[in-house]
C-alpha cells in the first residue's frame, strides 16, 4: 500500500517536501533500523516480498533530520511496464482465463452482457473470428503447458505426494552460509522456526541469531566434514535438509587462471557435493525423508569467455543433481528424499558490483533475498524441482538444442560484454 502525503506536518509519517507530494512506505531497513523510505525520482524498490514505487532518492530513518543517500536496490522505471504486465502475460497461457473468456464470447447471453459493459468501439472485436481463433490457440497452448508442468512435477517427485515439512522436526544444513545467499537462507529458515546449521570456512561477520549454529569447516576436505558431522550428530542429530550452497569463481580466462584456482573452483563447486552427500544423505535414505538442494547456475547451460572454469564446475553440479536423484530412486529405494537444483542468473552481490555499474551491461540482475526466498519456499513445499531464476529464463534449459549459429551468437554477446576488467568473478 502506498500513502501519498499532501500538506502534512513534517513530524507525521506522511511528509510533504518542497511542495511535492511524497510517498513514504514504512519498512524494515535491511541494515537493521526501522524507518521510512521516500524517493523523488520515479524508481522501483525491491524487497523479498514487496514492490515499492518510490518518489525520492533519500532514506528517512528514525530521525527525519538525518537524510542519507539511498543505498537500497533500485530499478529504473523503464522496466516497470514488464513487471506490471506480468500477470496479464501469465494469464494468456492460463487455460482457466482463456477458456473462460472463450466460453463467454461463444455463449450468446454472456457475450451480450459483455457488450453492454464494454465501449461500443470494442464490439466489432468481440465477434471477430480472429479473436476466437487466437483464444482457442492460447487455450490449447495453456492446456499443454499446464499438463507438461504437472507431469514434470510428478516425475521429479517420483509420483509421490509432496513430502510434509514439519518445521519443528527439520534440521537444515547450509554450506557457505556465513555470507551472501547462504546467510539469507539461514536467517529466513530460522525466522520460520527451523533449526539451522551453517558450515563455512569463514566466520560470520556478526553473531547469528538464535536458531542458527555455526561450524567452521572446509567442505573440500572429507576429514574435516566427517569430524564436524560427528559433532553435529551428537549435539543436534541428523540433518534432514542439505543445501550445497558454497561456491567460488575467478573470472579469469583459461590461460590466465592459475592451476590452484582452477582446481579449487571444481573442488568447491562440484567435488564438495560428493563429500557432503556421502556424509549426510545415508541418514536421509534410512528414513526415506530429506531434501538435497544443489546450487548451480545459468552458467550450467551457457558457457562464455572469462568464466569457463566456473561454467564447467556448475555444469557438473547440475549433472550431479540429476545423477543423485536417479540413484536415490533406483539404487537406494528412497523416493521421498527430495532433490532440487537451482540455476540463478546474475545475482546482485559485491563481487559483480563493478560489472553491473558498467553501462554496457544490460543483463537482468536478481536480488539476493529474492533468490534465497525462492529456495526456502521450495524446501518448505517438500517438493523436488528444477528452479530457473528468473523464471523468464526457463527456455534457456533448451540452449543445447538451439541452432549452432544462435548458441554461438549468444556466447559471443556475453563474451563481448565482459571484455573489460569489470568482471572479477562469481560466488
């Protein structure tokens, strides 16, 4: 909800500035303090659960005398239209929407009532055979799309109902959870009442809240994993959810990358998944209950210059996910142990800050909290899945089947956009 202030006292939460109406939205500051955010220029603010239209470029936090530059993620209004029309675009392929509209047009009494509501200028279009054919085609596409999604979901879940996620009984283990998306996931799970274990080589910058337990561990060393696992079992029991989130990247070309960094990229991004699964999944198999989440990348599908080692490691992580799902069903008779792979595109982190500030960079960038929320929601659904983020990139799963000229053109475009030194790596 947006509240427009007009001629109000500056002490009021609704505030008028220099003769301009200002929209103030109460919110929780990601930095920890509460306050109000306002903007003078038409920009878009994203949080994990709201889309805020802002009309100034400053933040008013607690003390209205203290105004600092806006540091929240913003998005130009030029991208507002696709966001606002997203429901309409989804409705076009929803057979419930297109079917209802088609039935209304074909059923005479309903069509007459529709004409009485709409302007006369639109009446000729309502009886147009082209509109009926278009709606029929959309209805058919929508039905096929819905059936395909339902079949994919059933197959991914081994034709079983969604596993029940009981928050008080689950124990979530996240690698690389001391910062970034891992930290956001840990806090979101904990806020929901789920106990969380974080494994990371680096200490968290600030103490975790209650419900999150940190263990220092190098996930590339099986002996360290085993030692930490024994301590975890004694204190907390067996984890029921394993999120292999730890990841690194260098942003170097094949010839410029060092032997040590190339090896480490594969050890963290892929081989560590083997060690973690070998240590914690047997307990899930025994109970036929659990969930393994693999954080891969859109780079799993599309490799480009200056990111080859990272792309290769994430492609193998995707293959690991597919192989694990197959073995859980066919070798270990544990069809209720869920598996999910997450393939996000660019995520707004300090590692790509220089890249995203380059005017030549035009690719969409995801907010970290939006990605973490999608993963947490997927786990809580008790459902296996193959997440593409943003969802508009879903067709990218078929890139390997595209014509060669189209694949090469796309790789070349990405390579050209990363030619300068603005790309320093991923994590």
